[in-house]
């Protein structure tokens, strides 16, 4: 039995709601005016993006039971949509393809950790 099996036993609507809450939180943090968002204080903005998308993708992988490849595709599309929104909405945010590249690195990192955990038998 893997340490994360209890997450997969949660009812699907509850798992979707948890993932939706993670998406909404990230959406707020990326679209709210910069002055309204608390700073994380990391050394580099791109590291914040990579960590955020690694956490989002990792949460999806832990909560999902099927089609895990779709989680990464959704996370990438979500990041791209956010960059477009940041470039077009008047909230004082700037869309940047470098941020999307950092998001992609985070997605890849989540899949790498997932693969290692699978090999160790921690996840199925």
C-alpha cells in the first residue's frame, strides 16, 4: 500500500473540488494586482512559477486515478491562458513567455518526482 492511497479513495467530486481550489488559488495569485498579493520572497520570480506549477501538477497527479498525462497538458494550457490574461487584463500584471517556460519546468519536475515515487512504490 502506498502512502498516498488514502487520497485516491476520496470520492471523485471531492478530489475534483480540491484540485479546483488549487487552480482557483493559483489563478488569484497570478491575476490579482501585484500589490494585493503577498510576496513569497524567493530569489527569482521564475523559481516561484516553477514551484507553483510543480505543486499544481503534483497535486493533480496525487488526486487522479486515470489519464495522468492530461494533468500536465491542462497545467500547461492553464499557464498559457494565465499569461495571455496577464498580458491583456488591466490588473498591472505582465504576460511573459519566460513565465510559461518556468511553468513547464515545474510541470516536468512534478512528473520526474512522480516517476521516482512510482519506482519506489510510494504511488501507483
